[in-house]
């Protein structure tokens, strides 16, 4: 991989020297007083839930989900893609509530997680290492955290193919190069590495991946496939599928959420208007879809057979909510108003008894009614740690609006 140093002139250099330059240019958004009260209450109650989870969670393990019928807390080691969400959520809660017990729990889990910085077998290092160490470094910057983030980006970059123009997602046989839409959210890690090192190669990999994905993953209506399989020798598209959706032609809800979130981040980090346009198109597909419920929490797939008698996916709702909140800061006045209104509806829905668990229930998880992998009958209508993470991020983002005014 060719190493390129900082370009001293132009927008790219400005972004490297001032990582918050774009954020500072965001449109001013006015939060609603009654929703701010709900948000504060939800953060406090979420902190209480995680105290319950802390007591149940074995040392060295990370929460994944909870099966209420068996009173079973499902956990994992540090290596799966979900490892960063629990410490990341703890850090959001500490930041918003000042609860130091949650902060120290996060630090304990970071210590277990940090070895994954050298894991080259996964494309999920953004989820794992930036949702965790990225938040830790934002709250209390440390050289160790930056080193871990950079090493993680180096590991992720080894999965990039110049012939395909993408980072490999799932490992498979040598004749297939698999890329899933989820990978868009891992690119934020690469931008951070460029900021920390001045090495533009990470930045360029992120841009190449986003451009290839924008070309190949999306349909004319701006819904996306879940998986695109390329020929690793020449980058030719071999097949397009929606593995976790209702069919290859359907719009799997969390897949649409990852695309929206990823292209919003791409615009934040590059300020290239084509990424803003892409995020807008995806947002409009979601919000204009006739199968989007009134409370704005989507069914597990927008085209699932049997709607409305199919499960909702709070995880997709939480990701979309958080992404819309950021996108509202970049969009035109009309779009901004619409995105924020939708995000507020989603935040109210997720914070209501319909989705947020009562204190002391749900195994310590915050949200109910997530869907992991419906076609495989895995984790349907259960809490999911990534649903909690993006919900906490959305709550934190809304609360921050008050401080920006």
C-alpha cells in the first residue's frame, strides 16, 4: 500500500488539521423541550439498566442479546463484530450522566478488547474499535487510544483490493470477493487514522470503497442489496444478494440503515456533495416508503411478506434515527426539518414502553424488539447490543443540540 503524506494545500489538509471543521459548519438545530426531558430520563434509566447488566456479565465477556423465556444472557468474547458496542454505550452513558462506575466498566472492557487491533480476519474493526476506542479517545484523548485506532485501521486496510476497489467483508473461497453494505460504517475508522497520522492512504481506501459501493450496491430507487460478490481478479460483479433480507430484491431494513449512516459519515469526513446527495436519496427512500410505520420504527425488511404482522427491528430504527439526526445538520432547510422531525418521532417511539424495557427487566438491555437474522431464525424479537448503542448515540446527539445553541 503506497503511503501518502499530508497534502499541504486544499480542503483535505484543512480536514486533517481540524477534524471538527465540518461538524462546526452544521446547521443549527433546535431541540424540543419536552423531548429533551424524555431524553434525559431515558439516559438515566439506561444507566440503571447497564448497572444491572454489569452485575450479570462475566469478566472478559461482552453482551450480545438476552432470551427472556430462558432468562439467559448471551455473551461473546472480544472477537465478534459486536464487541465494541457495550464499552461504547457505557462511554456515552458516562459522558451524559457522569456515572463513573460505568466509565470504569468501559475501561475494563477496553482492556479486553484492545488485542483486536491486530485482527486482520474481520472487516468489522470500525464497529469494534472505533465505537469503543474512538469514543474513549474523544472523551479523554490518550496516545494509547490513538495507537490502537491506527493499528486497527492498518489491520482493516489489509483487506482492501485495488482491483475491486473495496474492503473484503466475508472471507470465502479465492474466487469470490464478498462485500456487504454494513462495511460502510467501518470507514470512519480509516478517516480517524488519517487524522492521527497524516497518512492519506487510509482516507483514499475509504473513498474508493464508498465509490464502488455507491455504484454497485444500490438500485435505481436507492435501496441497497446486502451483499455484492466480485471477481477478485478484475472487479467484475458476479452476483448481488440480500442474505439477511426477505429476498434478493427486498430492502432489508438494517441494510438501508447502514447505507444511510455510512454516506452521512462520508459527507462529514470529505464534504464531497455526491455523498450528501447519496445520503439524501437513501433517507428519502426510507421515509417515503409506504411500509414505514407511523412510529417510524421499520419492519425487519421493508418488503417482508405478511406486513404488518411481522417483527419490527429496533436496531434498524436506532441506526436510522442517529443518522438522520446528523444528516439534518448538513441538509437543505426543507430536508433538515423533515429529517429532524422523523428522528424525533423515532426517538420518542424508542423511548416509549413500546420499545424501551422497564428497569430491572430485559437482562439489563435497554431496547426490546430487535431482529438479528430473520432468514436464519436467529435473534428475532430480542434485545441487541448494537440497538442499544445507536439508541444511546441518538439520545446523546439530541441532548448535545441544547449545548450547541
